[in-house]
């Protein structure tokens, strides 16, 4: 069970664009070192380490020491706990249906713009 304090830390961690980008980069390439990760940003390594500290405190990033390098990994479990709190099977079913309708409407609109019949 996720506590309100845990939720506050998660939402705080996810509120910053750079931290969300860090999570995306770790999802795409797990096990990166801090230096490799920092090269993807136009800020200091210290700034990235501060962002990582916030993400680790929220449980979104885990690290393991490998020699002098810290390998970083995304831990998506806390995000899933947030998802589980506000969704259930019923809402997931309808979310999928609504997404399908949205894609169908967008495809029909593109055809209409191109002068094709739907």
C-alpha cells in the first residue's frame, strides 16, 4: 500500500521535466552510469545527481555500485501503484475503447483532409 507521503514524493519527482527525461532515458537504456546520463543534458553533473537523489528517494530509480560507477535503473513499480489507485478493470476497459474511437476519428479526419471518402 502506498502512503500519502510516498505519493507526495512521487508526484514531486515526476513534476520536473528533467527528471521525467531521466526516467525516459533509463527506460530506453537501463544501467547507464551517471556520467553517460549527464551528457544527455545541458546542466552540470551535480544538477543531475541532485535530480537522481529526488528520483531515488521516490523509489523511481535504483542504483547499484559497479567499481567506481553507479549503474542506474528505472523502477516503474511506484508509478504502477499510482495507476492502480485510480483505475480499475472497468475504467481500463473504457479507456481502451475511447482510445480506439479517437484513433478511428483521427484516421477519418486525415482521409477527409486528403479528399478521400471514409
